[in-house]
C-alpha cells in the first residue's frame, strides 16, 4: 500500500484553493486556483485577507510562517508557495520538537 505525501504539490494546491475561497468568501476561486495562480495579482488578497490566509496556511499545513523570511516571491504562484511550505516543514522537522510549532496562548507565555 502506498501513502500519498500530503506535502506534494498535487495534494497542496486544492487545499490552498479552498483556503483562498474561504478567505475571499468566493467559493468559485477554489476551482480556479492552480500551480501558476498569483495570490497577490490574480486573486487580489488585501492585507487583512493575506493575514487570514497565512494563519490558515499555518493551521492547514502545521507550519509557522516567519514573516521575516516570507517574501513576495513566495506568493507569486501557488507552486512557489508550495515550495516555501515544504521548506518550512523540512526546517521544522530538523530544528523543532514535535508540537512546539503550535501557537501558544497568553497563559503559556505567548
């Protein structure tokens, strides 16, 4: 039995499309998002939507986006974003104990 890698591009694109549809409140976008979709120029996420999108991305893929390392080029295509998320996952797997990437509450010292 073969397992599907949840972080390959084919698995990630529909999840990103669904996230875009939720954030923009436009269900039709879920089907239109593909590897070459530019999240800024084509989808037109405004600054608040972008924050919601990135928070949703963190939750969906179990990563923590470091805004210092996030570059506009990572959003120039869904394909580029997929690579960025895989890099975050890879770095987290090497450097961070399991579960420590989750957001802390104020009581936990966030």
